[in-house]
C-alpha cells in the first residue's frame, strides 16, 4: 500500500487527487439516534421500522431496492420513511481519523454514494463549510470550483420530504430512471477520475453499476485503489481488480499511512522542474518606456512587448500611453476574483491579446502568480501538471482557446480551486466551437464571457491618445480631437480593427509597410511560404511548421527560417514547432493589399490540392452533429467564402475567385462535398452571377441527397436568400410574390425550429423590399401574407437564442421589420406585443 500512498501524496501535490467514500467509511459514524449508520441488512430492517412493520425472514431476502419500493408505495409510507431515514443518515459524530481524512488533505473532489452528511459534518466541525451537491439535482449553470463533495445517490439533507424517491436513488424505480452515465454529473466524475493521479476508494465494493461503467478501461486502472478492510474475500477482491488495485487495509489504516507520508513529504505546490512552454510573468524592477516605433509595431503588426505593458500599468503620463486602460477591465478582474474563468472574445484585430496581457499583469500586481502559454500547444500540455500544483492564487493565460484546447483541458481538470484560466478566441471560432460541453470537458464550470469588439465610454479618447503618440493618423493628422472622435465612433463604429484598417491604407503609413516588405528581398520559395503560412494563420490560427513544410517544401521552410529581420519579427513568430501571426489583422492586410489576388489564390489552391491528395490536415465530415457542418480544419477553412474575403478583395477579383474554386476541385474529391458547392454558389451570388450561383446550389442539393444524414439547413438558407434578393430584382410582381412565398416557407421553418442560428434573421431583413418594389401590383391578400410573414419572423427574432456575436444580426432584423410594419400602418402596440 505504501506505493499507492506515495502516489496519492504526489497527486495531492498537483491538486488532482480524488477521494471516494462508500458505505464502509460511514459505519463508525454516529447518527441523530445515537446509532451507527446502517447499511445492507440493517438498512432493510430500518426501512420496515420506518413504516411500523416487522419483516419476516422472507421479506428480508428481497433486494434493498424492492423493499424501498414497498416502503415508498403510498404517501403515508413515503412520509414515514423519509422522516426515519433523515434521522438515520444525519451524522452527529465522527471518529478523528474520518475527520482528518476528509478535511486535512487538499482533495480535488470527494465523491460518495452514501446518503449521509458525513463529509459536510466533518468540514463543519472544522468551521470550514463546503459546497456539496446531489447528482440527482439539476446540474448548476455555473458549478463553483470549490464544489468539493458530490453525492452520486443523493443525500437526505437535500431530500424533499414528500418526494424522497425523486431526490434519492433508493428504490428500483429511482435507480432505473436516474442513470449516472451520460449525464453532466457522470461526465464530471469520469473527467475527474481520468485526470487524477490517484483516486482512493474507501469502504466501497463497487456495487453501483453506473460507477463501474465509468471506470471501465486501462486508463485509470493504475491510479485507482480500493481499501475495504483487512477481511475482504477473494471473490470480491478479484472483481475489484478489474478496475484498480485492491489493498487489505481499512480507511483508518490508510489515513495513518497518509499522515506519515504527508508529514514527511508534504504538498510541495510548486513546479518540480523548470518550465519551457509557459512563461512565469514577473514584475520588472524598472518599468520600460514605449517609443513611437514600439507603438507603431503594436498597432500595425500586433507586436506586443510585455515589459512595455508593465510600464504602461506602472505609470500614466499624458501622451505616454502604449496600450489603453479599457473601461470594462475592472469587470474582468472582479470576475476572476469571484472564481470565474475568463473568455476574451472579439472579431479579428480588436485587441484580445492586449486585453489578455493587461489583465494578467493587473492580477500579478494584485498578488497572483501568473503564467502564460508560449504558444507551443503540445509542449504546453506536457507541463500542465506542473502548473496545476502551484500554490496560492494562480492565473494561467492562453492566447487562443481552440489552438490550446488540449492544454486547457489538461489544466482545467487537475487544477486547484484557486487556479483561474483566462483565454482569448476569435468570435467566429468561439461561437462555433465553444459549447457548454466543450467548457465542461475542459473543467470550466463558471465562465465570464467578455466581448470587446466595441470601444466603450471613454475608450475612444484613450485610443486617440495612443494614435497621437504613435503618429498614426496619416492624412487625418490635422483633424481636431472632436473630428477624430467622430471618425472613430461613426465611420469606424468604435471597432479597433476598422480604425486600424482605415489608418494603414493612408498613403504615408502603407508606404512605410511596403518599403519594409521590399527590403526583405524574399526569394520565390520564401514568398510562397510566407503567403501560405499567413493565409492559413489568418483563417485557421497557428499552424505546425512541419505541416507547412509538407504543403510547400522543407527547402522553403529552412530557407525562410534562417533569416531574421524586424519586418519578420513584427509579422509572425515561430514558437517551438508553431508558426503564429502576431496580428491576424495585419496578416489580412498583407495578403489583400501587398500581394496580388492571383498570386495568393494560386498558392492557396496548390496547398489545398496537395493537402487533400496527401491527407494533410483534412478531416472527413461525418455530419453526425451540428459542428461537423462548419469548416474549422485546414484545408476546408480556406475555401469558405467569408474566409477568402480575409485574404482577397473578392469584389475586385471575382474572376480570380471563380478560377480558384474550379482549380481546387481538379484532382480532388471536392465535387462530392455539398458544402464546397455551397461556398462556390455564395461566391457567385456575391459576384451577381445568379445563373451560375443557382446551378451550383442545385449541385449542392444533388450531392447532399447522396450524402447519408446530411441536413441542408445552410443550403436552404442560401437558396432563400437568393429568392428574397430576386424579389427586388425582378420587374414581374407575380414572379416576385411566388419567390417570396417559397423563401418564407424556408425562413419560417428555420425561425421556428432553428432559432439558435442567426441565418433566417439575416435573410428576413430583405422582406420589406418586396413591398417597396411591388406593393401596388400585389393583391390585398398577397400584401397581408407578406405582412403576416414579417410579424412571424419578428416574433421569433425577439426570443431567438443566438450567440452574442450574432445578436447584432437579430437586432438589425428586429429594427428593419418593426420599421417596415409601422410604415405599413401596423400599430406600435401590436408590434410590441409580438
């Protein structure tokens, strides 16, 4: 047993050890009646005592669940049973070793199948009340990190007096209707045990099949130990050995051994080896000062220097700003201190990385230990066990949630209660990928989402000060402060990305960037490599350098990697085996403005063909869940039209885009992907080539019919969008009305049955145009149909549950339809009541 005890102490030091208490643990506890907590045959007799009946020997031969069914069979018996059980399982005394085992050691979580409150009593006796939950209750929206005790079969102190069977797993019916497997509680238990370095089962013989199912597999067999006393039989022991190691020891013996080992070794909650893939953020002795070149590099290239952010926070002199103290940073800090993990979310280029650094440094100043991932996902994951064991209040920063998913999952599921995870992610990826299930799998139970696309309150004035210091106004340098603020808030909608894109296109600013690129004197190999790496990073995030080498050539990678320059250090960084842009916004500008569309599309098309032929990165779609309909992986993300717009001006280069779609299906199987044809169709709609767009939509439908399980909601929506647009374009009112009816059939179905998506509400914004162009040629009944269609969509838009980032689309729909209905004479009261 000593080896297992050492393993438990090591696991305790990392903060991931799990304690599981069975009926054997509570046998020495005293209840409200001054008796031992009953189990087995004694509990059967107590159930009969509760209803005032004396059982026969044959009665006692029944299973416990069968007897419970009988004792809960009517309201009178159920009330009597619940009253008696509450007295039996209300603990009023524990042995010293029991209190020590439960309260002295930093268990990540304590699970129990017992109905009693032994764990809660132990902590109360030490004046340390804890958060405990019953797995038969609804899983809370935000499970606190200090949710220490989970009662898998319920607990009598949580039981409703006249519904005991619904709040406890006691009768046969309650066992049958409350399976643990597949529930969020079951998922939590499975994650905790799988990430734990050790799980100690005390007084538990694995009688619950639900628990046994969650322990099946080799992954946990070497980390699980069963301690069931010194007289456990060989048959029971052999069964338990299928799930872990079995030790002939009591809970008291285990506690004594743990005490000795713990006093010798202790819990050294600090990294045991130097960290290579995390940076331990420290306070510099002398704050660094930013100059104009530093500010230019940050705003144009996204090249952030942590030491300058330190200096920014250390003092605030007029005209000396490097970053801005945004209005809502205080909310982030408060959320961290209250126990929330943080998601910093925005569209491309709106300041996620800066906000991440500023929050991390403010926590450092408040006494927190702060680590930041250096960006090598594989290496970072390997060091999470070191970070998770660090003492005190710890914040760990990740710039990019999806790229660091495995590291976040490893850290989140083995951390101490005082460790917080703070990550950034682009809105499109966050809204498509980060679900409640994703967060749970990553051990994140309380999340504070911070959307920072728009500068708030005094932020525009602060940003003007930074632009003034960096000399980045270009041709707008002569504007007065009010004009500058109007430019930021109205023309740029208070979005940092929009401000910077306007500024970088100024002649003097763009010329500085072009001169820097020309000075690079890139060879053709290097140029191709840089274009490809930038295009993939802009659309999909950081990418492995070995993957880039396979898509271009190892010669190109070696040639590109050997040279260093200021321009390259500003544009990107290679961290370990990962190529990452410092600023995706500047990467987009580089491809759209400094490289021709034909060159970019040629490089990307060749890479897609090579990737699909060699099976590099591409993941076959299974269409077994909604996520599989969205192109997150490389190379699929490169031919999504909205992503093409990030590296090509599709308005000016429609013919090149058409060539690109034709080129990438040569020698590949893209013709058999409905979503390829959908993206091709969208590109032609955008180019106002309706005839070819409709042809490609029909191709999409045709392939979809041949694809098992494929749902056509995206194709349907694009078809409806085409129909609504055609209503305004045609001069034939009959044709327009028929197109509208067909479109509304699709949109109404989506608005009612798929209101978690924003698509129908985007298309429905075109509804009013039908009346604008054709009202006087339509019959009264046709006009009424269109008005009723707008009312239906408006009513669904008001209750739509779309992600926050897509809420703007829904709000625009509400405004446009409300305005159109008022224009047609619909009363405000009716509109408000929809």
